[in-house]
């Protein structure tokens, strides 16, 4: 026999007859037995207690218009309770009137213990099987309901969520739809912030008419929940534990929870808003990782008109909704990030285009000279620049510079320095034009034509450009901790003389293509922006016929191959020695050699080269 224990209710108003039923049952010791002598007494017991089997005398079964049988069939948890009616043979016609109530068996009087045992066991086993069938059917119906709701509600809702482009509206939809599906009185959505805490972003309470969206910056009704306590251990709050364990939690009554402090902030919310939280369901919003949690409070049963616990169905549906919501949130965040990236890329491209406008669109054509330049940034924008521009008395300004950083900050700093150098370097041209109302004066047009190619005003132009630029940067941008190396030369094409200041830059080299002699233009002062009181010396040198001036940034010499080996100045000078063609051919050979050296390692720093070749004298 599979039924080892059960609770029986025996209803009989005849003591002797009643004992003939009860005594054998008690001797077997398998059952708990309750006795009632009237239908009214029996109904009171059924109201307060559930039973597995009822044994009732036929006349009592019919009393008060089948009071006991009606009570059994009208009570939800008792409607399938088996009933055995005891009856004498002469009263069998009365039993027939009871058969309409179903689940009715007959036990003849007087009681035969073996027949009694057989009928009790058979009915209890049938009851046990029926419970199993009903349980399986309920589970099937619940699963079918979930499946149907997935097709009818959840999947369409997922499509609706995935089409939402506003994050605040998406979060609002998640909570409002969850409240509707589960008939909850309140919904709260927390988002995980920097993997440290849960921040409430949505709170909806239909009964209080409360609608709070965090982005709207209303007064904050809930506190932020830390994922860890002050000792670095996991916070035991139910919402944070759902986040950390990735498992849902269903609490029938928060005020009967093992530690009510772990249900915060609901008790405080109840106090402040005169609300009564009871049942609570918390599910994680997880895709690859938990992005937050959805908390529903107080499931309402419209039939019972009272707050009930959230069911397994509620949990399954909410977990499906939460999974789709997490994907929709993740996709929306990725979409916004992609849009931000595209916007940033457009801004970078605009910045690159603007920066390229700072470089000379074309190099001037100088009789007897061959000028060439190469520029390739490591990123969208660069900290390197070169410049070639005309100056008073037919002089040419040659500038190359390297800001000690990369990216946008270096690009902005580069633009500032280039502007200052060009403005200070050409200001005397501006004064001449205002003074004489024409073009820049040539040496032949001045009454003070010097024997040497450089006048003292040229020296002042050079030193002022460097000094004022350094002063401005040091005075106004010292906190940026940016500085720049720079070579600034003033070339007199006619004589080949070059007056220059080298602000901590890689020493340019003058190479004689015929003799192989090399001369290096060493620094004459520190980098710009290091000290407001820095001093810069002026040097002068002559570039002879068939010599080439090569200036470059350290993106050339410090370019690394996959093994981390630098290109080095030695390799650069070796190329210079082997090249007897024009300046453009030299720069192409240098650029090709650097590319081959870098290989798959990729360019790490900006590459800039400026060359001036004084051609042979024929």
C-alpha cells in the first residue's frame, strides 16, 4: 500500500456504529481520525481542517439538503475528497440520491473490518493518484499558460522594447508592463552602476499614484544599494544578492523574512508613504552579465480582492521579460555608443581636416632649391607639424615641431604653437605692409641693405617668435604639462645662410652629397613650455651647393619593429648617405624604410620630415 498516513473524518450519530468503523482504523495505526456526530459539526471541522477521506452514514449525508456533500464539493481544496457512505442493504435506494455528488463509494453495514480496510485503502490510493494527475495537469497548464503568454505577450513586448530608442522610455516600459502582467501594486528598476552599487532609476506605484523616473531628477524616494558592505563582503540585501547570484527571489511576506533589514528600502518606503509592502518578487536583468534587477511588490488577486504571493508563473514570465529587457537595454546602449563613436569619428575627421589646413598646401618654389616634406600622423590627429612660409626681405621660415603627447590634446597644442610661431614670425611683414602699403620689401628695396644676409631685425624676429611663444605657453598652459620640441630656421635662399633656434629638437643634419660631410644643428635652448624664463640662443650656418638639410621628428628614429627594436638615427643617416637624388626621392626612401621596419607592429608615433636641398651650382 502506498498510503502510509492519512487524515479521516468519520460522521455518525450512533456511537456503536461509529466505533465499529473507528476501532479497526485505530488498530491499524495508519490514520489520524476525527469524529463528528452531526452534519453541522462536520462542516465546522471541514472549514478549519483539510481531510483525505470522509466516512459518513447515509441518513446524515442526506440531512440538511446534503449539507456535508455540498460543503465538500464547493470547497476548492476538498472538492476531490473521496467519500464512503455506510448504509444498510435496505437503504441502498438512499445512496443512489448521493451519487450525483461524485467520488462516492459504498460500505455495507454491519461493518466487516477487512472490507473496511480494502475500501479505505482503495479510495486513498485513488485520491493519491488523482492528486498526482491534478498536479501534473496544473504544471502542464501553467507551462502552457507561460508558453501562450510568451507568444501573446512577451514576444510582442520584446519587439516593442527592442524598437524603443529612448533609454528612459525603455526603462519605463519594462516596469509598467511587468506591473500589468503580474497585477502588482509597485515596480522598481535598479541598474548596476560601475559594478559597485544598484541605483534606482524607475519607481511606479499605481495605488499611490507615484511615478518616479531617475533621469527626470525628481526627489529621490529610494536609496542606492551597495553590492558590498564596508568589509568588502557581499551585501545581504535581497536585491543585491539577486544581482550577485543571478538568481530570482520570491518572498511571500517581507515582514516575516528572516532579516527584515535585508529587504530595504521597502520598510522605510512603507513608513514614509504610508504603504504596506507584503509579497515581493525580484528577478535579475541579465544578458551576459547582470545589468540590474526588477523588483515587483504586492501581487493583487482580483477574485480574492487581496494581496497574495507571486506565483511560479509570475516568476517565469518575469524572468522571460527581464531577459528580453536586458537584451533590449544592451542593444540600445550599444546603439548609443555606436552613435557616439560615429559622432566622435566625425569630429575627429573635422579636426584632422582642420589640422591639415595648418600645414602648407604647397611648398614654395625657390630658384636653386628643392624642398620636400612628408607628414603621417599615428592617429586621426597629430602632435607633429611642419611649416614653410615667406618672411620679409625674401627670407623663408622653416619650422618642424613635436608635441610631447598624442591624440586630441597634442593636436590642439600643436595648432596653438604653429599659430603663434607663424603669427610672431610674420608680424614684421604685416608692419611693412601697413607702413609701405605694398608687398614685403626685398633687400634691394631697403636703404639699409646689409652686407650680411641677416639684419638685426631678422634676429629679433626669430628670438621674439620663440621667446613670446614660450612665454605664452608657460604663462597660460603650464598646468596642462605639455611641451614641444621645435626647430625654427630663417633661410636666405640667395646666400644659403640659415639662422636658427633649436628648442630641444632632434638635431637636423646638413649632408654634403659630394664629400659625405655631415653637420648637426644641436639644440640652442630647451623645449617650449618647460620654463617661463628659458633662454634661447641663435646660431647661424651656411648650406653650400649640393648639400641637403634634413629635419625630422622622433617618429622616424624611434619607430619600433615587432621585436621592439628602434629604427635609430644610424639607419636614417645611412639612407641619407646612399641617396644622391632629389629631396622627394630621399623622403620616399626614408618613408619606405621606416614602413618596412615597423611591419605588423603598427605606427606608434607621428612621422614628419622636412628637407631643403641646395642644388648644384652650374
